[in-house]
C-alpha cells in the first residue's frame, strides 16, 4: 500500500470516528436536555391589565403576583394600561391580556352607550374588589364644587375611568366645566402653576400622587354635594386626615363619592391553555385570599369580599364554581376585620347624615346586635 493510499485511509477512518462521536454526542445531549426553556417561562402565565401608576391598581396587581406566583406553575404578569375604555378593548382583542381591573361605572357606561356591543355576554367578572374614591383637588381660591362652573378641570386622559366618573358626576350636579385631558402628574403641575382650577382623580385612598402634599402646596380637596341623585348612583364616603394628613384638617373630613373596582376576565375559549391558566389563577387567588389581608399588603384588600355579586353581570364560571364548593370558607370573615369594617361604615354613615358620632361602646353594642341578626337570632 503506497503512502497516498495509506493517508486516504487514515483520513477516512478519522472522519468516520468524528462523525460517530458527533452523532453519539448529539444523542447523549438529546437524552439529557430538558424541554425548551420558553415552555417553563410561559407555564401558567396570566396577564393582568391595570390602570396607570398614579392610582393603586398597580400595587394591587403586585400583591396578587407576590401571593400567587409559585415559580413553576403560576405567574401573574401585570400590564399597565392606557385607560379604562382602552383596557376593555384590550381585554376583548389584545393578544395575551387575560384580566383587567376596571371601575364598575365604566362597565355600566360601556353597556349603556353600546360602546362594546354584547359586552354583558362576553365580559365576566371574577370578583368585586375595593372601592375607589373620587378626589377633586383645587386651589384654595376655589371654595366649592359649584365654583368650578365654566372653569378648567382636568379629568385625566380621554377614556380613563376618572373622565367617565367625573363627567357623570358634573352632569348629575348640573355643573358645566371645561374638561382637560392631561395625565395626572401633568395636571398636578398645571394646578401648581394656576393653569387649571382643579383636577379630578378616581383612585383608592390614599392615592400615591397625593400622599406627599402639604399645606404649603396651597391645595385642598373639594367636598362633593351628596344630593339624592348623586347618592342614588354612587356610594357616599369621606377623605380624612388619616388618608391625607398634609391636606385634610384633623377636624374636617371631606365628603365625596366612591365607585367599585372589579376584576374582569377576558372571553377565553374553554379548554384552551389560557383558559386553564386563568382557572388555575382563580383557584390560587381564592384559596390564598386571606393572606392578602396580612400586614404588608395594601389596606384596600380589607374591603374585598370575594362572594359579593355585581348586579347585571355574570361571574366567570370557574370562580362561581369555586365559591359554590367553598361557601363556608369564602363566607367566614375575620371577626376583627369585620368589626373594623362595621365601625367604618357607622362612622361614614353618621358623618354623611350630619348626625353626631357614636362612642366605641355604642358601636360595640350595635355590632353585637348585628352578630345576633347575622346568626338569625334576631327576628
């Protein structure tokens, strides 16, 4: 065998060995490699669209994510929206959005105005959440809401929840205002410069944007007249010095209104992966709900009753089924929390009616009667 033949044979043998080693390595790698990483990252993910950061829904979504995420089978991905009406559009059409936090009056407005035909059939709610309060912050020279007639009042971006609530309220009060539509942070600066008379904002108290205001800012919250037309549409409530110590005097709470927030589900195809992920979310949320009442989470969670119904709207079927299976668990409130909610209810009702406040002993006596009534012992 000549040198050329020997060299060719060696090259062929080396190539064959290299090919075998490569094939063996690929086979071994195939045996040891796990599933593609994107499968693990996307497992159990649900997207929750919120309002913008000036309110509290972003914090609420963060609380949900911290409680529900388990690092393997569940994950809540908050998405900051552009406004209530856009959020409804996203809930219906945007790929990936599974839930949204919306105001109840926005849902009613969308249905009444037929902005989203058939919304009552394709949009379902998982649970009612907390109440959000209307804040109307004005310069000191604006003494009352009636002084805003024909003046510039910022009502947030077009289609935002605040713009809808404020529009309805000023109509109920028969106060024509010149509405402006700036972002709330921009509006606050315009208020400082005297370019607008007031700014309206619907947000759960204490709203982060107002927390650092002081008397030196020369602003105050305007009281909302609680007329029969207003109280027939919205829940009366108050802003207090506890909520905003730098703006509200200790002895002068400010009458206002509140509107409910609700967690709404997208119209997902039953049996699809997204639908299963949402069912998984509901199970984890409802089962772990009590942990959201622990210190460290937003205090608004203490207003939430997951069994409360939203008249005129359908509940997401798996949420309804969970409540039916777990009626006693869902309906068993923490006694201390219930007492605190009851005391707050009494205070706000007394204040709204102008009646003198009740002492702690009187409230305890009334709460005892309420417990008896609740147990069916009072006829």
